[in-house]
């Protein structure tokens, strides 16, 4: 038998938190002229901070 799926407050909160994530893709130029890309999931409130941090690394 299949497990029953619960739709309690806890599950709904987790779904709402998952929707508040943004994927940030950062490009870096290597010494040989090619580009490498990194990506990570960031909370929506921290996106601007991550972008500022990435710009300072250049």
C-alpha cells in the first residue's frame, strides 16, 4: 500500500519556503579565455547580497 500524503501546516510551510528560492548562475573567465559557470540556490532575500559579493570577486 502507498503511504498517505499529509497536507498539514508543516508541509504547506515547507512548500512555501521552497518557492522562495532563486537560482543564481555566476560566470567566471578562466586564464585560457574560456568561461566556467557555477550555480547555487539562494533565498530570495539574499539574492542582492550574493550578486554584490560576486562582483567584488571579479
